């Protein structure tokens, strides 16, 4: 005998269930806390619209203008406009523009990185990180 009192089967089962529940919670983070991926070196033009959320999150604004669907992303220092056109039935980015807050042309890649960093920081703060 070791001097310890035996653990009841119901208490052991409750403890095991609690561990399984905790493990399930930690296994897959919810989408809103997922880390955004760094932008690909090839840039945004040519990327499918379905791929954008993993890099930039959802757009701030979406609108249709003729055959184009325009997605706008906003950061404190710039606005990013992505022009998507259907290609074999799926929206694909065919043109990208960035503007600073004074509406002057800005670097597309730099603006996209700023938006990605801002969104990633907001998700981390929302997750308590």
C-alpha cells in the first residue's frame, strides 16, 4: 500500500473528460484568432479572391463596378484597392492600387503588409495575446 487514498472511478472519469475537453479546445484555434499568413513574394495580382482572407482578412468594403468587384482594405496610413475579375468562373485580382490618407499613390506591397500587420495585431489583442 502506498498510503494514498484511491480515486473513485467517477472522479477519474470526470477528470479525464475535462482533459479531453481542454485538449479539444486547444487543438484548433478558432478562425478569428488564426494568424494571417505573410504575403507571397509574387504579390497580390493573379491571386484568387478566395485566397485573400488568409493574407489580409476580410475586406473593409466590397463593391461591384461594371465587370469588376473592388475590395478595399484600410490601415491607418493607407487604403488598398484590389480589382477582381472573373477568370474561369472565379474572382482573380487583376489590378491593385494603394493610396495614402491624402489620396496620393502609395506602395501596394507596403500597404498590404501594413494591413496584414494591423489585422494580425488586432486578432492577437482580441485573443488576449
